[in-house]
């Protein structure tokens, strides 16, 4: 097995991270990427995308029918999204811990959402970032955003 810098092998876990339109519009893309890199994860791929409804229907298929689904899709269509693939041992869990809980008002201080986000009185939580929640989701989401 090949050993890379940091001691990880080439099959280290990957995750799909999105800086959502609120994060891009607020000029927080660089700050957010820097925080993920500072935790020690490696950037593997990166692009600014104006998502299509097709991409979002695939990405959020698990949320169809929920009251926030349509506002969520509209929000994600409202501006460009920064899509990134990061790699590292337990990066899926590590990024979700760094991102903080879904609701930015109560996300723990020290997390991306807790430090940089808040409620805006809207139907959807504009919470700056998305991170895959399992290896299966990561594989699916990376193929959706980087096909
Ligand atoms: P996560 O992004 O913290 O994993 P999910 O439950 O996967 O949260 O929900 C996807 C996205 O949908 C959230 O990041 C948030 O933007 C939005 N969302 C989730 N639950 C609610 C809600 O109860 N009200 C409004 N928006 C929500």
C-alpha cells in the first residue's frame, strides 16, 4: 500500500462538502475552506456551480415531501454553490462535527454554523454548509456534483 504525507493511505475516506449560497454570498467560502483544511483534511476537488433543479432533486432525494423541501431547493438555486471533495481518515464524521448542528442559532460555538451562522426568519435553515452523512451518501453526492 502506498503511504502519503500524514500517514494516510490512498484509500482514505472522502466527503462532499458544499458551501451553500448564503456562505458564498456572504464571502465566507475562503474562511470555510480554510477551517476544513486547518482541521487537517485535504482538498481533492473544487468548483463553483450554479446548481440545477435536477442536481438538487438528486442531492436532496431523501427530503422529498418534507415541509422545508421546496424552500430548500429554491434557496439552493438562489446563487452559486462551492462544491468540494475533501479527504482524510473519518472526514465524514469530522466535517459534520466541525459544521455543527443543523440550526445555526443553537449550533455550538466553535463550529462553522455556530460561529458564522444565525437564523434569518426564513422557511429554510440557511446554515452555510452541507456535508455528506455516510460513505454511501458521499459516494452518491460526489458523483452528482462532480460527474
Ligand atoms: P444537515 O444539513 O444538518 O445534515 P438535513 O437534515 O440533512 O441537515 O437537512 C438538509 C437541510 O435542510 C439542512 O441543512 C437545512 O438547510 C434544511 N433543513 C433541515 N431541517 C429543516 C427544518 O426543520 N426547517 C428548515 N430547514 C431545514
